[in-house]
C-alpha cells in the first residue's frame, strides 16, 4: 500500500469509527457493555474481560464496547473492528504502567482518559501504535504520560492513526518528554487537538522522523524545546491553522488560511 492509499484507507476508517463512537446514554459505574453486530449485549466488570470475550469481530460483524464511569486499572490491547468508547474524559479513566493502550489494525478508542502510572522504567508511552498497524482511530480522549526517563504520549511507528479532539500531555523529569512522535514511515493525522509538554528536560510537542508524516489541523501545540520538529530524512510535518507556542525546527510546513 503506497502513501496515498494508506492515507485514503485511514480517512475512510476514521470517519466510520467516529460515526460508531458518539457519546451514548449513561452506563452504570464500573460496568462494561459489549454489543455485537446483531444488537445482543453482555455486561462485564472489566474492559479486559469484555475484549477477551470478542472472538468473531469482522467488517461484517463489528462490536461496540461501552465503558461506564470509573477508574479501570488495566493495560489494554485493542481488538480489530471493535469500537471502544467511554463515558467521557475524566469520567472513564484507564490507567496502568506503560503502555496503557496498544493499538491493532482497524481499532478505535474514544471518550476516555488514558494515563500512565509513573515508574522507574527508562521509557514510558501512554499509547502505542506499533509497526505495521493500519487504520487506528482515537477520538475525544485525554492522554497523559509522566516518568523519569524518555516519555511519549502517543507513539506511531510505521503505522497509521487518526486522532480527533484529543488532548495529549507529557510531564518530564529531566529526560525527553514528547507529546506525539511519528517514526519509521508512520502516518498520524490530528485534528482539533492539543499537545503539551511541561516539566524539566527536553520538552517536545510533535515529532516527525524517518520518512514519516505528521499532519496537524486546527491544533494547539506548546513545548519549550521544540513545539514542532521534522528531520531531514524525507519526513514531513504540516501544521494547518495551528496555535504554536515554542520553537519550530526543521522543514515544517505552516499553512494559515
């Protein structure tokens, strides 16, 4: 799949995921409801148990997982063709040692807070979209990562992901702290989102490396070391109508319309 085809597939999946992930009626606290393609529902007390129960999701049998209010101390691996939505940022909180969420092909997560539990690990990532994974949608989420080493809010490595209406924050403690990092030929499309890096150390907002593409539309970015950074290895970083506070380094394209 070439870059144009990958971008088109991501756009199509992201639009479909957003239609399936609108904020719905209230779900009881500490409750997870699984709904299959035929409308049958089952209730669980943990997200992990709910996801493990899904064994036959497909393009023709998509699942909806709705998470009630509460704090869920769980480390999640998403499931293809399963649309996971919480009850709102700050209301549904998913927290664990890093990574809190690992994405897979054709997966979706929305309306949650995702936050790391600080550890002494040399690297901390809240959300990971690993190599080879295509078509991930994250919407209306608050994502935060803290730690003492290298910290990344969202990592997209040789993968494709779309994020809309999200807030990604990292807090450094002397090391590198980067809100979003795209590398290895990855693609990240972000719209109407906020990237913030605070604390001490090398504080960075959006990074595009190694022939990757980071496209920011109507976003707010704040970081003191580099609000935006794009290397010279064929990577691209386009910021369209963004509010940027901090240095811009490398061949970043700014578009203001």
